C-alpha cells in the first residue's frame, strides 16, 4: 500500500468557529480568569451528570488532589485504585501521605475487577477510585454496594468518561464524587481543565475554598462593582481555578459532546469491522452490563510481535499511537516506596505489556481508519 505523506496523530482536538468565537468574545470581554463563563460551564456540566454540584478546576489531577484533601485523606490512610490508571492519581494519593492499594482489572475492558475489591479493604481504607477506562463504565452497582457495606467514599475517575453511561446513569451521576478531564486528548477539551461533580453541601464549601488559596469568595465577585476586596483564610488552599478563557472553549466543546461521541463510535465500528479476525491483535472487550461507551480511546492488545516493533512499523506508515498506561505498581517510586511486586496483579501485567492506543478523534476521516487497518493487516500478514 502507498504510505501517506502526512502524519496521522493519535488524537487532535476538534476546534471549530464556535470555539474560536467564544474564546475571542471572552478575550474582548475584560474578564478572562475565573468568572461567569466558569459558572455557566459548571452549571451545564452539572446538568449533564445530574450531580448537585460541579466545581471547575485547572486539571483532573488538581480535581483529584482537592477531592482527596476535602475528604480528609491523609497519612496512614489507604485508597483502593486499579494500577491500570494514569499515574496522577497515585501521585496525589502518595503526596498526601496515604497509600495506594491496587486491585487487578478485567483484561478485556481494562476496568477494575469489582469482585476483587473487598479482599483489599482494611481498617485503614478510606476511598475507592474506579476508572471508567477509555470511556467504558466501571461496574458501578457492585462498587456502590461494596462502598456502602464498608462505609467508603467512591471517587469516579471519569477523565475518559464525558458522555459515558452505565445502565442509563451518566458518569458523575452515582451520588458520589467524580473527576473529569478536559486535557486536549479528551473527548472535550478546555485546553487543560477538569471538573469535580458531587452532592455534598459541606464538601462543596471545602472544594471551592481549597481551589483558590482558601479564600471563600470568588475573585470576580470581590472585584465587581460594590464588591469587598477584603478576605480571610481559615485553611490554606491551592491555585487550581479554571480561567474563563478556557471555560469559553469548554462550553463550545460541551455543546458538541454528543456529536463528538457519535463520531467516535462510528469510527470504532469501522475499526472493529476491518480488524475482525486479524490474528496477532486483540480488540477491546466490552462491559457485560448495559452501557454507552464514550470511546475516549481505542486500545488494542498486541500479541504476535513486540509492542516496540509494532510502534516502529506504525511510525514507518506515518501513524501515531499512545500507551494508556504503564501499570502504576511497576513505576520506580511506587515499587520503592510501597514495595509492590511483579506478579501481584496478573491481569494488569498481562494487559500492560500488550496495550497500544490507535488514532481516534472526531476529525478523523473514515479513510484514515481504513488506512490504519490496512497498515495493520500488512504489518501482521507480511
Ligand atoms: C484516567 C485518568 N485520570 C486522570 C487524568 C488526569 O487528567 P489531567 O491531565 O486533566 O490532570 C488522566 C489524564 O490523562 C487520565 O487519563
């Protein structure tokens, strides 16, 4: 086959006229940091999830930090999470002095295996952090039952899950906390950014205050006409607010979420059809329960050659790829600090050595998917 001249990336954000117009309007408005557009973004996102509150933040990592902090997670506590997640979660748990306790995954979906959670619960366990991996929901009924039985908080890592539904319930709509990401690779972007959704009046106060230095009133209210610029701080906080400039982009993207996710599903259907039966490559598994997949990522497992070799070959064809994720319990500092061992999480390790994310983004043409599939056939058959 003829090699394409331009590089096909793993992902590319879809930025149209509406996104540009909204950002430009914000730039011209005289107020570009956190203000009314953030408020509108929070309200629209809150409605998407059905949660009582939505708090915008500068990234999902910041959101996770604030959530753990607001829940009082600290030294000596344990937090249950899959090792197959982005390292930011493990970093935040560790930086608060707590301990990540890893649960194995389902090899097919890469989601936490809920059946294995209970055996990891101890008197020190405070929270469970399932990940809706690649846009496929974790088994929230089972996870909710376990959390209620052991009086644990659930924080959904919904970084991949804007528009994911589990048995008709949206990610973020399970009555617990959820963290979304708007990094440029994600299903919708605000450049960088994130959202915490939750239902707790007390947490709401803490999250908003921790988000901005510990100051309880929003800056745009303090600096508005007749505002009082004075403030007090009861507990020191961080600088994790989302600027309106970015909320403007997020709002335009949120309006297109269904369009984007339908397109992703359409492209995935082509991948599935064209790659079916190609030995040497395993396609992503599907959760057994009813769900709507947000298809943040299309992750295959490489069987018939080393992943490094396949990455080299894909580069020869001008095709990009990603790795989501190196298993966290095998990261150097995690091994050193928490003594995690090889062989501890067999399904995670089996998957971790094989996974590779293929290009998937709404602006991708069907022909681009055909091209990737044809290249893979050539690579594996020759
Ligand atoms: C599963 C998961 N959790 C959390 C994050 C952190 O998101 P952010 O980059 O917005 O901090 C990511 C980002 O890649 C992720 O994939």
